[in-house]
C-alpha cells in the first residue's frame, strides 16, 4: 500500500512539473520533419520562424506571438508573412497548439505530442484542404533558439570583387526582440562606424531577431545605411560549424551613401564564446534600395541579399 501511494504521489509530482513547462519566451523555429505535400517554392521543408512572449499563471500560460516578427517559406504566403499566428497551451495535457493562417484563408495546425515544452517539442500538423496548402500533413519539431548577443568577427567580401575587409558586429537583443549594437569595419569607409537601428536606418526597417536569424539596419551620421542578415546557415544551406550562435553567416547590401548598391557576404563570422543548435535556410530577404528614405521608390530593381536569410521578409 505504501509503495502504491508513493508511486502515485511521484506520478502526480512528475505530471505537475511537466504541466508547468509551457514553451518559453524567445525565438522559435517550427519545422516540418515529414510532409505529404510540398508547400514551398524551393522544395525545402515547410518552416515558420517567430518570436513570442510567455506569461505564466500557476500551471497555465498565455503565449503572445509577435506577428510582425513571424515569417514563412510557404509558397502559400505571397508576402512571406502569415496573416495570423496564434499559440495556445493546455495545462491539463501540457501540450502546445500552433495555428497559422496564410493567404486565401488557408490554415496550418501544429499539435504537440512530445518534448519538454519549454525549449523544444514535437508533434503532428495538418493543413486545410484544397487551395495552396493541398491538405498537407505530417510531423514537425519546434525549437527555441538563443539570441546572437556576443560580438562576432569575420571578413566581408563584396560581390564586386573589392578587397575583403575585417568587420566586427556587436548586437544585443532586448525583451521585445529589437536589436541594437554596432558594425565596425575601419578599413571600409561605409562600414567604419555604423549604429544598428541608428536614426537613418530606422527609415528602412526594424532591426529584429527571430528564430536563429537577425535582420539588421545600421547607419552613421554621414548618411551611410546598410542592411545585414545574420543566419545560422551558409550560402549552400549548410549549418555552420560551430553552430549558431557561435558563428553566423552574414550577407549585406548598402542602401544609402557613397557605397549604395554594394553588396556581398562573408567567410563566416565567429563569436568569442560557443555552443548551441542548428537549422536550415530560408528564402532570401529582398531589400528595397533607396538613396533617400523620404523619396518615392523608383523603378530600379530591388537589391537582394542572397542566399540565406529570413523567409520572404518584404518590408
């Protein structure tokens, strides 16, 4: 009898502890690990990256995704961003459900079946029938990624074939997933001393962290503005070694100033301290090239950052 009571008590404690583990606040990747149909333009697995904030109430939790920081590689989303993204947590079963609505009211539902919940979980998903999503279904994984908040150093190489230069990127992510910091490349005038989310840079877009990606807009007092995408994968979609956030693949385009139109990549940047997980690439982000942030965009083709970046971000 005592053994039976003891086992029952231990089971209750274990279930209670598990029920207190909703997915943590942070940067998340939701990745299809098997699919019945392909819903992406490039044939890679379906992915969503997002940020969300978790507020706990005893064993229950309220999860608030940041829709502006939520992106997908699904061909069912013309903009690369879902129309709606919600996350709910069931404390009774200690499970998380993610519901995503893309263009034309097509929906995906991801339901947890295993995992510790707080930093990773797995389960099954299905999409609505007909339309672009093709009644897709399969399994998925959801993974929490740490912010890239250590200085990273690498060699910037312009596609124009100019001499490569050494650059240091120092970034910090706040509780709202906004990024601030600096980009410094003393031997490249346009990158000599840029402030991430500087006054001029803010006219082009927000500097944010989502999943294992950082999207940065940086500027200086001389009118130089550049955009950077820091990713966990290289130009061929291979996970870097050591993995994020110990290293990052950086692509850039100069948006304003004497170097406007210059773009390139690196030989990847490496952080001072290391450890952590991996992930696969997203479709490139395209940045509108404008010399004057207040001017109406011209018909000049968009500058592109290739090839590993946030899925279809089109601000």
